[in-house]
């Protein structure tokens, strides 16, 4: 990417936009939980569909950024995204069946999602930023080797 930003700035911008998406996801889940007490199944299914669509797009942004950065252990991270999406499909199927448990089931899905953010996303985003900084330092050394060291 060359849009006038240094690679360090690019790394920070990617990290911040992915973190903003996490904030939005937290907001959507809070909204679902508010609706869960009184909302009709149709309203809740609509809310779940919004969460599914948002997660699909967020996971895809995140995987693209991490793949571009050749993140190690990306397969495990992606597998965890797949499991989270499957969990949402299970919730949605419960809502379709009018299985009353789906109203509270998002709680355990959300615990898994929060764990995912802590265990996979947070460290990966830190590495992305450090990696970009390193890459930029390497670029600078390449362009301006400076006096020999030692
Ligand atoms: Fe993730
Ligand atoms: Fe994420």
C-alpha cells in the first residue's frame, strides 16, 4: 500500500479500524440482549442476521489484513472464525424453531467471541503493528544504510 502513509501508520490504521469493528460488534450484542427480553422472534432473527453479516465482513477484513502480513498460526485463527459463525447459525436455527433457549444462548456465544478477541485478535493486531514498524525500519536501513556498525 502506498498512499503517502508510512507502513507504521498503515499498520496503526488497520489495527484501529479492526478494533472499531470489535466495538461495533459489542454494541450489536448488547442491543440483541436488550431486545431478547421482550423482542418478537422476528425482531431477534433480524438482529441475529445483522450480527452474522457483520461478523462475516469483519472476519474477512481481519483475515485479509493478517494474511497480507503473513501472520503465523492464521489457520487456527480462521478455524476459530468458522466455529463462531457456525455457533451463530445454530442460534439462528433455534430462533427459527422458536426454541425459547435461543434468547439466552447468545450469552455463551458472546463469551466465546470475547475469548476469541482476547486470545486471537488482540495479540495478532499487536504483532501486525510491531511487524509494520519493523518492516519500516528495514526499509529505512535499506534506503539509508548509515555508517558501518561494529
Ligand atoms: Fe479474529
Ligand atoms: Fe476480530
